[in-house]
C-alpha cells in the first residue's frame, strides 16, 4: 500500500510556492513566468519509492484562504515556509510564523528564501537570523535547483518519518 506523506507550503502570495511545487514535482521544462494567484490550493506529488509518495500542498497565500491553514498544518509532517528574500517580505513572513507559532510547534519547519536571483536579495543566513528556523536559499524558476530542493524536503522528512533510504 502506498503511503502519502504530506508536506505543506505556507507563505504570502507571490513568494513562489506554486513555482516550487512545479519545480519539484513535474516534468516541466519551461517554468511559467506569468503570475497566476493560486485559488484554494496547488499540489503535486513526488514518488520517493514504490511505497512512499510525498504530497506537496500549497496553502493559498491570499488572506481569504488563511482560514484553511490550521487544517493543512495539522495533517502535515513538515511545513515549508516560502518567502521572497526582500527585507519587507521576510518581516511579513516572520509575522506569519509568530501568528501560527502554536500550530507549528513540534513540527519539522524549514524556510526557503526564494528568488535569490533578484538583485538586493537578503542572504539565506540573514533571513534565518530573522525567522529563527533553518533557512535555505532557492531560485524556484531555475530547473538546475530541482535536485537541491528535492533533497531539502527529503532530508527534512527523514527526521520525522522513517523513509526508505
Ligand atoms: N525571479 C524569480 N521569480 C520567481 C522565482 N520563483 C517564483 N518566481 C515568480 O514569482 C511569481 C509568483 O510565483 P508563484 O509560484 O505563483 O507564487 P505563490 O503565490 O507563492 O504560489 C511568478 O511570476 C513566478 O514566476 C524565483 O526564484 N526568481
Ligand atoms: Mg500559488
């Protein structure tokens, strides 16, 4: 029987969650550059082995979807907080983390400092200082980052659930 391990992506709209899901889960070679806000949710699946699949679920970023976040978080083994790497976006992300602190407690939580290709981006270490959780830089529109992104998720999950090597 296939086991599904759920990973929830949270973060403000426009952070790059849908792009990250496409980067990690599809066969797409061309990553869409025109922004389409996610209505409700986006999701994709990574097949880890013949018994385990990872489902990446995006929690819709717009405020009117926030009411669904607690449910998404409860059922997830891991939460990936995606943020743009501008100081303003990072501070907003910090507020989100504070707001949902209680629901995140005891879960594997990492942050992705996305859009590192944009000039003036904060370095992942600086983002980590502000957010207080392990933070990794990312360029979700760059197909070359696919393996690295995949590893971040799989290694993060390894601590939480017993996955086959
Ligand atoms: N320059 C740059 N743009 C990105 C990157 N990741 C995503 N984007 C763009 O940012 C916009 C919002 O991305 P999307 O994945 O829809 O954000 P979401 O609202 O968090 O799901 C889109 O136009 C993406 O192409 C990145 O690493 N670098
Ligand atoms: Mg989206």
